[in-house]
C-alpha cells in the first residue's frame, strides 16, 4: 500500500482540501486531513481525440513523453496507419500501446480510404468495421469524415454506423462548417462529437443539438481561442484534444497547456478540469480512474493550478513520471510499411498551369484552405506562390500538381509521406528540381520528412508505415526541431509548423481546395476541379 498527501481537487463537489490517499493498483481510501500540504491531486488528463501517428512516434514512445505532462490516456483514431496498411496497421497500434501502462483507447477507423477521390494503401469496409468493433480493445467508431455519405445515406456508411449502434459504441464526428438542416441530419444518425469546429457560432449550434465539441489545439489546427467561450454554457459537453501533435510541441506540453490557458483566461477551474479529465471518460465509457475509492489508481500531482506543471503521474498505481523524468521504457518494434515507389526525375513533375490557375491558399494555424484565381504569370515564389505536388507512393502514375499560396519558401523544397489521410507523398517547392530532390529523399528512406536546398539535404526517416519513427521520442523531437528550423531559417517558410501544415494540404474532407494524387479537389462541391 502506498500513501500520498496533497490537496484534492474534488471535481464532484467543486472543492479543494488536503487529503491522505492510500492506493496500490486501485484507490483504497481518500481521507481529509487537517494539515498544510503541497501539490494538487487531480484525475489524469485525457486527450479526447488524437492521431498518435502525427506525433511521428509509435504509441509506446508517445506515452513516454505524454506522461510528463500528466496525460494518462488518449482517445486515439488510428486511421492514418489504417489508410496505409488496413487492419494490420490498427492492430500494430493496439499491440504496441498495450506494452506500456499508458491507457490508449483506439477506435475503428470509419473512412479507409478517406474518400474515393484518392489512392490509399488499403481499405476497411463495413464487414471489417463490424469485426473491429467486436474487439474489447476497440472502443468506438472513429471520426466519420464522409459526412456527405451520412447526408445522402451511402450504403457502406450506414452499415458502419449501424454496427456501432448495435454494439453500443460511440460514433465520432468530423463535419467542419456543417450547420443547419444538414447538421441536424448528421447528428440524427447518432454521431455525438465534433472536433472540427472553426467558429464559435458553429460550435454553439452543435452543442445546442446535444453534440460534444472537442476544443482542438494541435500543431497545425488551433481553435482554442475561438471556441473556449462555449465552456461557460455547455461545460458537460466540452472536451480538449490535440488531434495532431508533432513531437516538438509534445515535448513542451499537452492537455495541461490548455488547462493553464483556460484558467488564466478566467474560466471556471472545475469546468476546465472536467473537460480535461472527466468528460472524455464518461462519454467514451473508458476505464480511467476518476479519483474515487475503488477506481484504478490513475492520477496526477500538479505543482500548481495555474501553469499545471506536473510533479508526478501515476497509472494503475505505478509511478510513470516524476519531476520531469519518464519511467516508461522504450519498446523494440519491427517496422511495417507499404512503399513501392522508385526514384523520379524533374521531368516527372512538369505541369502547365491554366491561364487563370485555381490556387490553394494556406492559412497558418488552420486546416481549412482558401481558393484564389491567379494569373499564370504570377505563379512565382516571389509572389509567395509555389508548386505543390502529390505523388502516389503505392503505384506509379502521373503526378498531380497545382499551386499554393502563403507557404513562404524562398528556396528549396520540403516533402512528407505524412499526408492526411491517405499518406501519399506531398511536396512544396520553388522548382521541379528541388521538388524532385525532396521527394526522392523520402522515397529512398521509404517514408519520412525531408527538406532540401541547393547545398543541403535533410531527412527524418519514418520506417513505420512512412508515418512513425522507431527512435527514442526525445531524439525524434530533436531531429524534427532541426528540420523545422531549417525549413524556416534556411528555406524561408513563414508558417508556425510548415510540415504539419503541408500534411493537411492533401486532406480532401476539409474545405476548400486540396490536392490528391488524382487531381485538384474542391471540398465545398466535393468534386474535382481538375483530374490528373
């Protein structure tokens, strides 16, 4: 039996008072005491929606870093690896996660492939979804990105949703900008969450219907400032999530950062902590302790209730982090992958733009993009307009090319095999030569992030599905930071997270204009403007 004395943040009574906690794997007693103590006892933080793959870390390495910030569990959608490797990829994530004390709760990816307008490495149909959802270690139907399929009663989409209802497992949503009658139909299908709201009005409309809104603050999409006011009126329906978080930002903090920002902005401490610790556990019905007698001993000790620096993280009675040191060991894995592309030449990237070219407009800190019609003569790096390409990594075909504004590169190119959600190779650069060099570097390593100039070439290899490294989390973060710095300082990108932003330029289910390996796609009308 272990004992700890600290100030309990009682989220049932909205009180804070000193207690003595006795526990082993479960909590045996919580006894109020009459003495001054240091630190604050809280349930552990839960990231209510995250793609572990976006951290560039396998689950076991993600866990090693996340526990430093008081995170004890994640609601994790493995659709990134599933779009590459299907069910084999999902099982890889589940099994690797089980090798740590951290609590990963994976869902069954609902959209593999994400759309029919791009080439994926594998597929998960409704029969596969039924089999996955029957597993005890698959907790929900992951984000239903195919909202048109819901609205127009697509047979496969309806079957997947029906399987989740039959097995009484929650269904996650993904419907950016959807409001009005279409939203009501989407919600009536039994979809209960959305993490894609980008305006407060949209979030409030969804909350009024009874949906849970996940306030997202990741490495690319950052909606916290816009959406946090909703917690005042709907505290029981708000959760916090990162969605996609690169290793450099995970190194600095996680859900604890959102708690700090919310409290500093004047929002109720107890409402904020319920969003971070309680609401996800209740909504997804997952086995995470809530600091009650008989619960699993999952808790954290925070140094304060303003910065939420974490002194100690405990999962199932085991101290997994303390005073900035993680006690979770690394796990050796054998990479799995699907990458069949051979080296390319600059001529492969040739593209003749239209006289007035529809151009993707990248917005820093957002997944949504704009659309601007630009004369061909103005499609130049000095006008902050670059060529963007998507290269099918599963089979050889003509390369899709278009133009993108606001990336800011003055020279060279950056490329990535992390390209949501299909994960073909996406690249932005100032010339066909630079683009070819960056893409070939990714091909040579069967996946990775690359950045090249005339004189230098850098690569962060990602041998697991072209998405994740097998290296130590801190080494991956160090290498990523160096690559990010090179893309900004040497190449000139003006974006906060150029690689994360790049990875979303092929995500067709987010408005407005995106590029897949099959062509330039208008997500507003859900059809191609131009096919390869």
